[in-house]
DNA sequence: AGTCATTCTTAAGATATCTTAATTTTTACC
DNA sequence: GGTAAAAATTAAGATATCTTAAGAATGACT
């Protein structure tokens, strides 16, 4: 079994037990792709056709605000799904960009194939229900916590809870994600030491 | 068909088409309950056993922060589901409270019954996948938008987008939800007029 | 209608965070 | 290894928001 398929299998079986035939059928609908650093998986105003499973790499989701600044709303690394949910689920134009932060290899699951798979494999529906529930929980936590925390706490929290991200992502991107100006984040870091 | 069952049927069919027999089977697993204003549906440190579908009323989800202040993280009114997701899904003690903001009638769906229903009705699994996706999208939007907005924008946005909530919930609760002190919200409102 | 509890408002001083602009450090590439 | 581009730091002044404390308005119950 190719390494990629192993990786997907391990991931899937964390949620629901699939047998090899099922994994094969699902894997067949996935397309492997590599994106060089800084290339876009999705651009603003286009419909997000895929949900991406990151085999290796880092991807960010961001939009450009009224002042022309990039606002990062999500990061994803190895073994995470990333897409612009609203665009992907409803197949409407995206308000955000998906971009590789470093060279990144993904498995692409198209909306079309996903719907086909749901029909043939109810287990997959269960898996994505569980995955979506986990994403929801994570996001609820994020908004509960981040909205109430001061900048410094958000930064400390981020570095502690997501060290893998903190290491692989430049500081100004972390600042953007945490809604802190890079200048102020720099000052906070100085205070800490 | 009783009014409650009609309401649930209408709601369910927005997502997936169920026939009357299926609605009956599901409805049977739901327990109707009324909570007087200010009573708790869930207290901190207890496991949230139910997902609540609000037939009529207003419920808030909140926790007590380090300074002893209530921090509201969610509101729900008629035709919304509310629960403490993390506690309900993983059946672990809740860090938050669920409380009726006004007299509220709900349908209680226990975790146990939900799992039973999933097994017998794959359509329900689909429905909750879709419901969960919508919740996720709404929450992603909330964190994208609220974290970047200034207090005044958050308030304006809230009042415009959720007028039903804004009318039925006291101002100091809105302030808590938007992470603004009631005093400052009061000042912002004055500026606006 | 009267009273108590709840909710909302006002204002002054304190703190957190941003803005701008310039400087230094690090990284990427020829 | 040298140079341009990208990223991080520093500092001063401006703004947003909080804290505290007090008072006013509203609502609930007898």
C-alpha cells in the first residue's frame, strides 16, 4: 500500500473503522497534488471545489480586509483538512484565499466526489460528521477563548497549545491570526523575556 | 399531529426529507420540557446529557471567568439547537452553564437516544452532519468577523444581523456576548444617536 | 401606587493596543 | 559571499477600551 494511502487510512480509522476495500474506493476519488510555497490552492471570488487533506506542509486561509491587510483565519498542517467551508459546502464564491505557506502535498477531495462517496459509504458520512463536530468544538473554543483574552494571553496560548504551528509559521502571520499588529506582538515578546 | 411535532418536522425537512413514520420514530425519542426564566438546563461541572431544540424561548450558554464575571458564548432562540457541544459530544463535564433567559420550552434529545437514532436512521446522521456544518460555518464567520471588528462594529453587526436576539435579550447580556463592558456599550450607543 | 432589584447611563482616570516611521535582523537567491 | 527582499524590532504619540464609582431609569412584585 502506498505511503499516502497508509496515512489516509490511519487518519480515517481514528474516527470509523473502514476495511481495505472501502479505503481503496475512497482513495481512488482522491487526487494527490503538490503546491510550491506561496502558490494558491484557492483564490478569492472563485468557488472552492475541493476539501484538502494535507499530507505534508502548511496552508493558510486568509482574506484581504478593507485596509488591504491580510487577515489569516486558519492554519493547517500535516493530517488536517483545510478548505473554505462556506465556499466548499455551498459551492459559492469564496471571500478568502488558500495559500501554501511552505511546499505542501495534499489529497484533493472534490465536492462532487464527496457527494458520490456519501451515497455509497454511509460510514464516510459518519466520519465527516465526527470530523465536523471536532472542528466545531475547536472553533467554538477558539472564539470563546480568543475573544476574551488579551493579546499577550492569546499569543502565549497559541504558542503553548500549537507549538507545531508556532514553529513553522512566520511571526507576522501568527500576529495576523491572533489579530495583533506585528509591532505590538514584537513588544509583547520582549516583555515576556 | 401535535403542534410540536409539526414544528420539528418542518425543521427536519429543511435538511433531509423524512417521511411521517421516520418523524414519528424520532419524535418518540424526544422529551418536551419547560424551563422557567433563570432556571438552568445545565450547570458547570456536570455532563451535558442533552441537545436541546428550542420550540419557544431564549437560552444562553455562559461561563464564569477568573474575575467572577459571566461570559456569554452563545444565544439560541426558537428553532435553534443548543447544548454545550464539547460536553455533550464527548460526555465530559461542562465548563459552562445553560440557562433560560425567558420561559422556554424545549425538546430534549439525549446523547443515548441520538446514538440509537443514528444507527436506525442514516438520514438523521446526514441531517446532523448538515446542521453541524452550518453551525461550523456560522461560527467560523463569527470568529473571523468579531475578532477583527472594533466594539462598535460588533454591536452594529449584531443588531443588524440578529435583530430577533437583540430584542429579546437584555443589553448587558449582549455586551457580554460581544466582549464589551456594559458601560462602554452604553457609551457606544450614545455616540451612535 | 410603592418599594426593591435589576438594568442602564455617565464620567474620570488608567491601561491596552494601534499607527506611523525608521532601523535592524534574517532569509532567499544569483 | 553579496545583495535585495522579507521579517522583526523599536519608539512616540494617538485611540480604543476598561475600571471604578456613582446615579438614573426601568421593571417586577406586593
